[in-house]
C-alpha cells in the first residue's frame, strides 16, 4: 500500500479551540497515523502518515479546522512515510 507523510504548521486562532482533539478525531476517521501538538508560538504542528488521498483530505480539513478555529495559514512539507506510528495522538505542547 502506498503511504506518504506530511508535516503541517497551522497558524491563526488554533489554540484553545479544540484544534488538537478535533485534528486527532479527523485523522483517525481518515485512517491516518501520527500526532498533533501546540507550539509555543501559538501555532499547531501535525505529522500524519497514510494513503495519499486521505492525506489530501486531512490537509484540506486543516485549512478549516474545527468551527471555533480561524486558520490563517498552513505550511506543508511532504516526506516519505516512516511507518513508526500505530495510531494518531495528541502530543504534549512543545
């Protein structure tokens, strides 16, 4: 099965609006593995692995986020999948 990895940095009003938990729920719905965490600059970082189509759906969702969020920008970096994750979790903030 073809799997890919993407790392996203999501900016805007994305902390304190259930962005991480909503991201985890969406990733699991799409069958993705990886993690999401808050960063000290107020942004959110997510690393997701899975089938290319599911990753594209995930990236589109991250451009909107949950209803309370106001996403102003998403930076994306794609790399080969590493396969080290078994589920999608909320990590501690960095």
